[in-house]
C-alpha cells in the first residue's frame, strides 16, 4: 500500500501534523490514523457467526496489544445479520470488513468489494476456495466445512464404495446382516439438500448449471449425473431404513453404536458423535459417477468495504494479513474459532477425524463446491424436501418420476 524537510517553526510543524491527521479522518468507525507514529486507522468488523463472537473480540484485543492498531468488532447479529448489514450499508455506515456467504449472497453485495487479487495473504488460499467475481479475488475464507459419507471404519472401507454398483452391493450386504448400510435423516438438508449437491457440483460449471436449471434451459431428468443420482436414491430407499423415521440425533446414535455403517453428514457431526466416546470414523465422497472428492466450501468469507476511506482499507488489509499470517492469528483460527483452516500456511495438528478428512481434501484440492449455495432461496425446504419425502413414502415412484417432480417444482419456485 502507499506508506521529511526540516521545518523551522514549531508552530508550522504542529499545523502540518494537524492537517495530516485530518486528511486521514474517516467515517463513523473511527477513520483517524491515530496519534502514535505508524498507527493505522481504526476499523470495524461485522460478521455472522455467533459462535466465534467472543473469540473474535479477544483476538481483536490481542491485535491491538501487538500492533497498537484498533479493530472494533460489532456484536454478531445471528439470523438478523443480513438485514442489519443491509441497513448499515444503505445508510452509508457500513463496516470496514464484513462477512458474506459464497454464492447468491456474495453476488448480491459484489459492488461493495475491494479487489484483493494482489494482496500477499490471498496467495495462501487453498486450491478451489478462492472467491472470484469478474476475475478478481474479492474475499478471504475464514474456514471451511465439508460433507460426504461419514463412515464407521470398523465396518466399511472407502475402497469398497467407489461407484453406484459397489455402493449398492455394500448396502445389500449390510441389509442382509441386519444393519443399515447408509442413513439419511428427516431434516431437509440431511434428507436432500446436501446429497443433491453432488450431481450439481460434478458438472463442469456448477454455478452455470444451476442457472440453466433456473431458466429451464436444462432439466435434471435429462442429465446423466442426475439420472445416476436417482438410482442412488432408489437403492437407498430399497436397502436402508426409511429416513423419515430417522432424526439427526438417532442417526448419530446408530452410527456410534455400529447399527449404521455410513451416514451422509458433515464434519460438524463429530460434535455429537464425540459424546459417544472415541469412535473410529472418517469421511469419504459420495461416489456418484466415480466422484472421489468431498463437498467442501466456505460457510463465510471476509470482504473489505470499498466505501471505506483509503486509510481504513489499508488498515483492513493489515488486519487480515495479521490474522492469517501471525502465530497469534493462526492459533486463534484453529484453537479458538475451532475452524478447519482454509489457508495452506496454517497447520492443524489436533483436528477431530472428520475435520481432518476435510482438511486433507482441502489441502490437496480434492474437493467439489457447494453448488447448493446458488440454489433459489428456500427451495430445499419448501420444494425439494416435500418431494423427497413423497419419494421415500411411496415406493412406486421411480427415479425418473422423482427427477421429473424435482424439475417441475424447480420451474415453479421463486428465483
């Protein structure tokens, strides 16, 4: 970023210093450069994840202690975050740094982003996790999450589940033994929202494909990946416990007890699984079309508000660089925020086994995105879940008919 002549008169010197400070002044979040030599402008940060609100405030205090620079962390708004962010931006009182979810939400606020492409800290973003709009890197991922087939390592191995045929054979084997080979559960995202991500995400351009489905240019029923996905759903219906009889809690309990060999879940599920003791579990991909990648993406990313002053933008770059490159910042991401690192320069030696699987996939680039981030708002809960419930209740509905119903619902859903 953009970082003196002897003055005979002390009065003149004082006047120049005052003018310099005034020139760095900013808006309501304290744009002044401060009184200390080299001190950067005070900035503000607003983000959506309630669970890191406390640790983030503590990290901001450590940043001030180490650098002398100040970051005002605004209280996390939880479910009201977007409405509050929108109101602040509309009023011209937006934060210097704020968080957005990749996908439709990120696109909505694209006009506010500073181009981060030439900043050193973005060079460490793990493969496939950089968010670009119009060819520019605009956000920094603060952590990643992933989902796939969470499995009991004492019951099944990844090399036994590599395609539809082997997946079906494994389910049939466990059914014959009185066990559940795969468990979905009745909650909308755990029933259909996450598992349908795979046929979208294995497309060459997942976002573009979603847009074509939105416009009616393509149909799921006519697409090979979805035709195979329907066969996966048919074999799940035929060879496993009806997911409408399964809750998330019972799903976790059955996996821990060895009653189920696999569940379609994410790394977050280890929080409940760990209550059952030290389990021998890991995560593998849903092998649709031979897919060998976990679905990994960003719950949120930090962006810099281009409506901030130049001094505030410089200070925001400095803070983000410190978070992702200082030992204090890197330690907070892993040990205080409990995030799976999204940066290749951050080590994570003590992750739980599911987070470790996601971390390894992230570092190696063996990931597919969360195309569901681009779905029309509310379609999973309002449209896809009811149709999938009907599919599991009525065994006469074929996979082809199931896809046709999904296409019809998608066409009618608000875009």
